[in-house]
């Protein structure tokens, strides 16, 4: 019987996309009095494209699929996606690159600090997720064919679809820490997708 294994990591690419998403939502909902999301940068206005939401959904799906298939290539993907993200999501006009560059550097300053990626990975309760996942697998009576990959993001993706993929899930930190039902649902959905990809005991 193969041992259940799980690896968790916070992807640069997906967290940067969440960072962009939240900046967009703050600008879009500024007049509605909605609660601000991180990052809240009221003095920085980014020239988002009119079809931002459709473009974002496409890029999120592409990036998620790439990381699911090659999780160790995230940093290379992050670097390669910089201009690909800028092209479809922002208006191309004179001076448009400058605020985007400022925004990009603000992400790196946070993400590479102790309050960024390191804090996210240390706060993520990998043992809790592993325990819930183990219980689901044991109850189903199957044996995983390979290890599970969990990609941690600091906030939920609300503009992209949550595609089900074998042995891979994107996990917002809040679902692990404060939302037990959501955590179980995410892992159950993942395992429902795996029913045809497990071996019987």
C-alpha cells in the first residue's frame, strides 16, 4: 500500500495574480464602500483593461494548469508571465508601464519579506490539511497513485474558475485556518475527481 504524501507550497505566480485581482476589486468597488482587500493602495491607480475580468480568468486557468503539471517551474513561470500578464490586463497607453512597475515592485517587496511568502507558508496548517485528506482517502478505501500538491494563496480567487485537477488543489489560507467546512469541501471535491484515479486496497 502506497503511503499518502502531500506537499504544500505558495506559488509566486498565483499569489501575484491574487494581488492584481484584489487591486482591481479595490478600484472597481471604491464607490460601493466595500471592505478593502490587500493590497490597498488608494494613491496608485492602475489602467485596467475594460475586459479585465475575462482576461484574468483566462490567465488564472493557464497559470493554474501549468503549476499543476510542473509545480517546480513556478518561479520560471512567474518571470515569463510578467509581460504576458501586463499585455491583456492593462490599457496600453503612454506612461501605463510606470504604475504597473511600481505595483509589481510593491508585490516583490511584500512577498520576499518575512511578512510575505514565509509568513504564509508558516501559518498554513499543513498537518490539519493532511489529516483531513487522509480521512477522506481512508473512508473511500482507495490508494493514491502519487502525492498530492497543495498550492497556498493568501486570499481567495473570485474572478477565476476553480477547475478540479487530479492530485492538485489551490488552497486559500482562510479555508485552512478558519473555515473547516470549506476545507473539507475543497478536499472532497478534489477526491471526487480522483475516484477514477485510485487503486483499490
